[in-house]
C-alpha cells in the first residue's frame, strides 16, 4: 500500500501544511456492531444469571479438584502420575496451565527407553502424543526433557497425519482435525475463547463425549459470547458518537472492533467487563495518538500535544482543566485532547466509586510517559537521525505500548490487582521487557518497508544494517 501526501489547513492559521498519511483502509465492519441487539439476552436474563452462578461454582469445583490432585502428586513424588501417556501428559498440562509447580522429569521419565530417549513404542498412541505435545508447550528454560518431548511429539504427529488412512493407523475425524489444529496452534499459544470454540467442535466429534458436559460447554460459550457482543456494541457506539474517527481523524486507523477483540486475549471472564471497557478505550485512544505522532502531526503541533498531555491535572474530576493548553492546540487535536480528558475523567469517577482512586495516578502517568516516548521518536525523524541499535532499542521498546497497556489492563480489575501489582509493573520485570522486545522486533520486521515509504523514524532493521554495514535482508534474518 503506497503512502499518500495530503494537505490540510492548520487550525490556527491559513497556512497550508503538508502532512504525511498512511492511507489506512476504512473499517471493514461498518456500523454492524453499533446496531447490534440481542433479543435472547433480554428474554433469557433470569436463566443467564442462574447459569452464570452455576459456572462460577463449576470453576470453583475444578480448582478444588486440581488442588487435591497436585497435593496428592506432590506427596507421591510423581508416582501417582500413571503410565498412560495421555492421562499423565494431560494432568501435567492442566496443573502447569493453572500455575502449579510440577516436575516434568517426575512425570515423563517413565516414558523413556533404556537409551534415555522417548520410546518409539509411543508412536501408535496418537492421543497420548497430542497430549504430550500440548504439555511440552508449557516448558520453561532448562527443561530439556520437554524440548525433547516437543520434537518427538511433532515428528510422530506429522507422521500420523500422513498415514491416517493406512491400515496400520486409523484416526477418527475428530482426532485428526484436533491434531491438525494443534500443530498449527497449540492451546498455550491460542486465544482462550477461540480455542474453546475449536475444542467444542472436536469434542462433539468424539463418539465417547458426555452429552451433558457438551451442552454445558455450549451454553457457557454462547452466553459469554452474548455478553462480549453487548460490550463491543457499547464501545462501538462510544467510538462512533464521541470519537467519530472517520470525521475527526480520517488519517488514523478506524479499528475499534479489533481493539476490543485484542482485549479478549487479555481477559474474557464476565467479572472483567469493566477492565475490558477501560483497556479497549485506552488502546483506541493510543492508536489515534500513534498515527498522529507517526505521520499526520507537525513537529510543532506534537510538541503542543505532548506538553498538554503532560499537564493533565492530578484529578480530572475537578473542573479546573488546563484551558490554556487546550486553546493552543490546532482544532483537530483539541477534539482529541478533550476526549482524552473526558474519558480519563470517567475512569477516575469509576475508580473513586470503588475506593480505588490511587489507580488513576498510574493511568495518567502511563499515558504521559507514552506521549513523551512518541515525541522523542518523531524528533529523531525530523532531525533525519538514524540512531545506533543500542540507542534505538530503549526508546523503541517504550513506543510499543507494552508499558502503557499492562498498567492500563490492571486499572479495572477489581480486587485482582493490588497497588503492589502496579509497583511491580513499574519495576520493569523481565516478562514486560521480553514482551516489549518481541513486539518491537516483530513489528519492525513486518512494517518497516511500509513505514519508510510514507516517512518514518528508522526501524531496528535500518539501524542495525547501517551500523554493521550489511544488507537489510541480512539484518531481518538476525532480528528473527
């Protein structure tokens, strides 16, 4: 997609300002989610409440059972895991998935031969291999046995699919489809609700499925989907009626549905409805900021916007907004700044009602830090500065948004997020640094050519290639 150059009149003068635009395509959803209504949600409200209570009880029962199993396994030093590969691997995966510490060696050493390799006799146990594969995706650094399990299970599962129609190995339709899907996307690396939808399909194809459990799973999925659709409809109306991206910010990505779906990868449970609402709105506003700083805004305008955001008052509930900062902005940024103030004002009121006003400080400071990082990056662009890779990465990690978003994700999480959790995030834990690194490198690899066409600060690809005297293609290989 080629970049375009547009001209627009500055809100404070009659001078024509040359601006860069990315030419993003309009939303593919139109007003579909804005108009969404669900008659079934109203007609089945009482039943839904009853079933949600049942689901919570069901989850509690599952947690209690896993707790007892883990306690029993810990006392038996692994002897209780059994010699059936499927059940042993499934048990291991479920416990690891729920955060229990369990030794991989205790569980899987019994499936090795006298040469210390996984027994080739397991090759015919496709269900067991599939469970071993899923379990191996929960490995941590240094677990060689699970690295071996991953390689072993992939090799034999691929072979099983190739020979699925032979007399020696017959796979049922459900199992074959489940293996194909797993090799493409393991449970651990998939979106929870999407994986649940796939698994319901596979389970229904299994002749031994429990009909009551299947109905319960479908009901749970459908009821929660209705809730998610209702939330997306409400956020879409906020986006259209108050933000109106098409009119106010035509240069920016109109992607509110995608922002909400991203939230479902963070938390999908009913109790995190408020958290999803807050995080989706922050991501949507940050997306407009990103496109404004990346391309459309002039350096002078962006300096004013950065200053205005950094002058946000300590408490937005107070009507004493900084009107001077607002009036200095060009018209299109006044619209954005007012909405930023109003949205964060609403967040603060909600937090105050819950007795959690302290969280607003973290919300405000994170968006301010984000704006400063964006402005530093755009300053490099206007100075034609190509930093070294060592100079580039610290700033580039901040502009991923992976400092802003974890803090924002905790704001509406109720009792699940304590003040210690916010302090932990600010301590730059390795998991956040790692997430920033993966995000930045992957983003630069796939987007650098597109961004350079419209004009953008040098990416990790250009920085590394220039300072090491190599071709960009070689730099990309090293980044991967």
